């Protein structure tokens, strides 16, 4: 989980073989500042899935570089519903040129671009496969989208309303063997309540939605059923909005073993970025290590 001194969010998921060889990779969103993009620094080979969750600047800057240098004809590029369909989106501003660049790359047909809710129905499986360890043990992997909700967006369109960018947020659930990872983007309460609860309960790790804003606090009520032995949570920061919110962090601390943030909005940043690295042993069924870099902290 990557953030920057004032804003910016990206998540990189790397499935490795126990060494440095990457078996499968997922990149969610991008940001860079002064030419520094920690996401691209982590990538060494073509990625399998690039997900652009929604067209907010702090989730978007540098996306075209990731597509250009790390996506090939086999990469799946996921966009929120609305960009391809020409839906009226409120306050796009500086993100408009990025949208144009992404579609220009897609139109070259070497790098396919898919709208998450036009080519894929809500809850459809994006990808699934199996990985095997040296001893013949198998782990099943599946990636699905839980949001956005097409019906909700259609209602807005038919009412000729502009759509708020957060409404388009893609939520991914990644199931890897016994683990469930919930990547929530900037999804807010109005969309959270429309997702099937069984699909996002009992995660091992959750990205706290919308930089730990009160507008997404409903998720806390639905996360656990009492069956999960462990929950880890993490958030990025957005200083202009005074996020993460202290009350939201406390709510997650009450249900989590550990909460991390890519920075502390009350402290002067010592670096231009913050990164929280989580390492899981998929076959040992345990968290091996949590490591903070730059401005990242344990809350």
C-alpha cells in the first residue's frame, strides 16, 4: 500500500514463488509527484491486472506510464463504469487528459481496456487460477469486483444527474486460499450497503475506504462475523481533507489486530512517500511480516 506526503494512493499485489519470481501481479491505481512513482519502482515485469478504481487525481497520476511500460496484450486493464460510456462525471478537471491517454493506448488494441460494469457484470469473476507449492499443495486464487453498482449509476444517468467520482469506485475482493483481501478504493456508504455482505466479510486485510473518511464508516459494521481470527487494516492519507479521520481509525482499531497508515497528517513528513508492505505465507496460513517505509506508521 503506497501513499505520498499529502495525497496519492496505489496498491501493488505480488504473488511470488517463495523467492523473487513473480507468479501474478495486480496494480490498483497510481500516483506520482516530482517524477517519483513508487509503484513503477516495484514493478519488474508485465502485470496481469491494472485496475483504475475511479478518476480522482490522487488515484490517477502516472497511470499512462504503467500501461505503456508494464501492460502487454495479455494484461487486463479495468476501468470504472462511466468513462468509456461517456457518463457525465462531476469535476474531472486535470484527470481528463489522463482518461484520453488511457483510451488512446487502449485503441491501439495491443493493450485492451475494459469497463468494469459494461463488459463485466457486477460480481463476475475477473480472473481465477491455482498456484502450487514445491510439495504439491494447491491454493485457489480468484479476483472479483463488488462495486460499482450499475443499477445505482443507471438511476443517476436516467435522472440526468452528474455522477460523483467516488460513486464509480471499483471494489475488488481477492481470495487467495484461506485469505480474503478487500481493496475498497474510495467507496462510500451509499454503495457499501448495496454490496452483498457475505462477499466482503471476514477479510484478512482491508484497505480502509476513502482514506478513512466518516462517509465510508458503514463498512465497519459489516466486516466481521466472528469467524475471522485476524484482521489487518490500512489507509492512505489525504491532508487537504484532514484524512484519515481519528474516529474512523479508532473504529478499525477496535476490530483489528493492527492498523497502519501511509503517513501521519499531524506530523511533518520526513519523506515524499509512505509505504506499508504486508508479507503473507499463503501455504503457512499466517502473516510473516509488516514493514513500514518512509512516512508510513502503525496507528
